[in-house]
C-alpha cells in the first residue's frame, strides 16, 4: 500500500470536520433545514447531551474522501473530532464555565475558579476562564463522547481490517458487569500540595510516584504523590463476547467469537442472547508477561466499539445504537412494519403468495425428501411462523409453539429436526444426552480479566426469538429436563447462582424428538408407560405426535419407491404436481409473515369454547390420558394465529380455527389406540344408545326411567337432545318402546 501524504494533512482535515459540523443539515417534515450536528454541539456545551453520534453516511454525502479516511484511521480521526468539538464548546461558552451536573463538574469548576482568583490576587488581570482551563488536560475537561456510526454495508473481517472501522453482527454470549475505567488520574503531592494529572489511554498504566512540580524539583524535596479518587475522571467499561449466528457458520465449523470493549453510555444495554450489530475499530493486543511465552508475535484481537447499532432505520440522522438493542429487536420481530408488505416482496414472492394451496406447498417443502408425515410437517411450519404474544395486565401469554415428535426408530424424527434447524432464521440444535441444564439455560463462569462471575447464555438463550431443536429428548436427565419448564411457558430463565440473580429472555419455540420408553412403541402397554414423560412437561407441548412404524404392504411399497427414487435421482419426486419451494424463499416468507399480528374476533369465541368443552368431554368419557388441559385451548389459538400469519392477514378466519382443531385432533388421534379412536368417532346417537344398553343390562326389570337415562347421558357429556334422537330412531326400528309414564323398555336385547 502506497504512502498517502494527503491523508496525513490533519490540519486540513480538522478544518474540513469543522465545516462539516457547521454546515451539514437535513430537512424535517415541514421542509425546514435542521443543522443536526451544530445543535448537538450546543447541547453538549450546556451539558444537556453527553454523546455526539457521527453518521459516516452523512460524511460521505458531504465529502466522500473524508469518509474513506475516517474508516481507514478511525482512532486518529476520533481524536481530531474531540479537538474540534473542544474548540467549538469553548467558543459557545465564552468567558463562563459550563453548568454543574455532577461531582466532577463541581471539582473542575472549583479548581478553575480558584486558579482564576489566585491570578487576580497576584495582580494578573488579563486572564480569562478559558485560559485558566488550559492548564488541565483536555481529557479531564471533556464531558462528551464521539461515536462513529459506520455505513450500512458489512464486510468480512480480515487482516487488512486491523485499525479500521468495521461492522460485525452476532449473538451476545457473555456480558460482564459494568466497571469503572480510569481516564484521567489525579494526584496530590504530600509536600508542596500541587495537583498532578495523568491521562490514561490504554488498558493499564503505571501510577506516578514522584512529584514533578517546580517547587519539589528545585527544592529537591522528593515529594510523594497520592491518588485523589474524587478529583479523577472515570468512565464506564463493559466487555462482551459475541458469536457468529447459525446462518453465518460454515457446515462443520466451530462458531467464531470476538471480544468487544464498550465504553460510556452504551454499556449495560445488552444481555446474553441479544442479536446485535456493532461497529468499531479492530485492534490487536499483544500478549505480555507469562502469556507471551510460546506465542511469538501472535496478538489477541478485540473490537473497540465506537458505534453500537442494530438495524438502523431510514433517515440521514436516525441513529439507533446498541443502547436501543432490546427495544429495537422487539420492534423488528413483533410489530407490524410501517411500510406496506407488498413493497418488500418480489414478483416471485407475490406470485407464490397468490396461490390457493400455499399452505400445502409450504408443508410439502419442509424436508421433501421425507415421505409422508404431512400433518407433522404442517405443525412444524406453524412452529416456524409462531403465534402472537399477548401481554395483558402484566400477564404474558406466549405465542411460540412447542412440538414433540415421539416415535419408533427410523421414522425420520432427527431429519425433520435437522431441516427445521437449517430453515429457521434463528435456531440452535442440541441433543438430550449431550446437553445439561446449565448448557440449555445459562452458566455462571469466571471472567478471565476481572476474576468475577459472569453469565454465559445457553442454547435456549442464544435461540431467543427463534427455535431450539432438542434431539434425544427422552435421554435427558430428569434434573436437566426440569430446567426448561419455565422456558416453555413463561419464556424466561430465572438465574440465582453465585450471587447473580437475574431473569433472561428465552422467547423460543422448542421442537423436540424422543423415542418411547422401551425403544419402540409397545401397543400392549398404556400410553403413560410408552411415553414415560411427566404430565407437567407434556402439557407444555402444544402438539404431541406419535409416529409409529407399522408394517403395511401398500404403505411400505410407496415408502420404498420414494426412498429409491431419491437415491437414484438425488431429488424428491413431485406430489400432485407440487415442486418444493427454495429454502431461502421459505425463510423470506416466514420473516414477512411474522410481521403480522392477527387477532381472534368475538364471533369465533363460541366455536373455541365448543371445541374445548367437546375435547374435555371426550377425554373424560374415554378415560383419555393424552393430557387435555386448559393449555389446549391456548394451543389452538396459537395455531390459528400462525395460520392467519401465513395468509399475511391480521384477522383469524373460521377456516384457521377449524384447521387448528383438525391438527390438534390428529395429534391426539396419533396417541390413542385404534379401538379408542373408533369409539370416539361414534355419533352422539350411537353413544346415547350405548348408555341405554348399559342401563338395561344393569336394570333387573329391564325398564329404564327417562330421567335416569338423561342423568346418565349428562354424566358422559351427551346432550338430552341426542338421547331423544336415539330413542326416536330405535323406537321406529322396533328396538325399544316408551310407555305413557316415560319409561323405556327394550323389546329385544
């Protein structure tokens, strides 16, 4: 790289930066000019603002060459900006001191005032406040921060990025507590009383010991310096570690991590699990001391965050930095985009959304190489889209769908999980035996720098607002499995370890796969014996699918034909003329659908109530053990809102409710024995007649009072209308007779 002499002309650049701050303007809604940076400097001078956010897109519009130079030598231009702002603040204040906002302001005010008064007492009348302030280091008097916002374009990190302004994105996996970092250390001499100021620019410094004042040097008093913490200037410092997102990691590679040092007002604004985009200067830190042994010239790199941003909005000045991470992430993933959705879609996407069988096509496109399992794939599609979160009066109702796949070995449970993990925009994949409760939730580890305990997020935290796939769910230890109970319902993780008590967000949908208790499903055993999972855990799953490998000649033939076709042609066959949709397009449609916030209208309330009461009745009559709890009603609502999202609609239709009920019923049917399914499918008239036969067999005189039959049917959830219809039908067939006293008699048994 050739030496650029023009790039070293800092005086010219200083004047150019001054011109940029003075003259750059934007236009507000009324069309009036707004001088953003000049107004910010005014507020900084009056101590009403503590940070100046410099958008490099603004500088690029002002002078493209200056923006390129700042990106290539950000730390030096950061210092030039500080010097320019110092001069402008002095011009604004004139011969007065800035307002007092904290203890350090009061300390500086007192010192400057005393120096000014001592000069007046000595007969020096030409001094000003600004001249009195010149004896102090600029770092002590500077009460603002300059933060660069890099351009929107992101480039991969490489060796040529060292020292330059770069932008990276990732997941926060660890965040330390905020610690004070010294910027200017103040000392007082125990002999002459002089105050000495030591600016600190690096991660470490050597405290001054001997007094360098003129009095001590001339008198050879060898005065000793003592630290004055009250007169020193400290800033905020926090170290976080970010990791690549799952879509950035190459297959078979370990996710790379990067240490980020955050200073000032941007600290304490992100937690493990947050997805952030950070701009800063990539800096190498040479190993020293015993750590240097064997390392040679190897340096550890870290990112000094100048700009902390996440998905900046449109506008020349709109800077959303890392202090807004939590709020802005939630707005992006859970609120309706202000722009019309059609403006974001390409022609191909609009054409796909216009098809009537979009729901079936998307379900077919999930792991198309796996034969059948259509309803299971539809439930996984709804889990990818998710329902709508509700927060009413402080009570949160989750919108994430939890799905459990349980079945015999070799039914492609793990393949479905693997595909969902690749398809989801944000996901984590883990196995039951290879995961502990700490690995799933959060771990407390010792920070290598400070030696203190810090939180490091687990798989559920890192998958926040995404999907966590857990294979071999039944192999997990019971103590580890109970750690996810809170996550599956409250969507949070409460930590109380090593003196750290906090709550982390884990707004995640769990898709788990498990084998029955004895390896294969045993039809001779009960459902509880086959599943062998606690009811408290099973009730938290919205859908439970039991996938059995039953010998069937026709089904086995179709399955074998499908598998051989896939192996011979390296692609899946078409079904009913449907072709699989590209994974990127599915992911794009999911992201667009998640912007919608559909609601369930009052007209659908009766259908939901009827559905819930009917399912509870069936469970009671059939001695059902598939855990029909009040959570089932919320599961149907979640699935119906997810179906409305797939239609890009903000209103849930009756068809959405019916499809959600059908999926719920299909999942329950997969858990029931075939004989029980046939019994449940009986019509109300047949079930009412079955009650009459039971009463007839138990009655000695073969006469049944109508009121007795009504009460017996009510106990089993059968309406009186169904009973009367059964009496009418079978009376016309000559099976039963009803006398004038409303007594029922069987003519033939």
